[in-house]
């Protein structure tokens, strides 16, 4: 079994910053892609950013230039640095990982990010 623990969400004013973390533990041979998704009230869950095992990243257009995804492989942890936050970034943020060798997918429990003055 694999467990994911997210942290770093909270309330921040527009223009502020937050850093999310997601640490994986348990029976992990290796991790392929790690990513962050978000879901706002009344909307579908959407991809925010992801990073491959080789370090290739891609971002949603809405966060490009403001968010940065990174990973620490020895710690099985993925981060999302969020800058210049906007009210429309308000959502529950979920991490998602693909565990090798069978490419099982695991989701974090979600962490609330609220951008408001």
C-alpha cells in the first residue's frame, strides 16, 4: 500500500504565495509521473502541473509562469510552488502519483487553497 500526505494549503491574499508538498510512503519501487490537480466548487478536476521521473514538466495555461512543480526523488515528495495567486486559483488541490512497476495511480486526500482578501 502507498500513502500520500499533503500539506501547505491555506488562506492567502491575492498576489501571495504558497508551497504545497505531497510525500509518498509505503511499498514504493519507484515513481513515474507526479502531478498536482485541482477542483473548484462546481467544476471538474483539472490538471495543474506534472513532472516526469526525468524531470520534464508541463503546466496548465492558467498557471504557467506562476507555478513551479518540482520533486525530491529520495524523499518521494512532490512540491508545487505557487506565486502571484489569484482568486480563481481557489480550489482543493490533489497530488497524484504513478507507482512503478505496475503504474498504479494514487491520489492524495486534498488540501484547500483559498485566495481571498
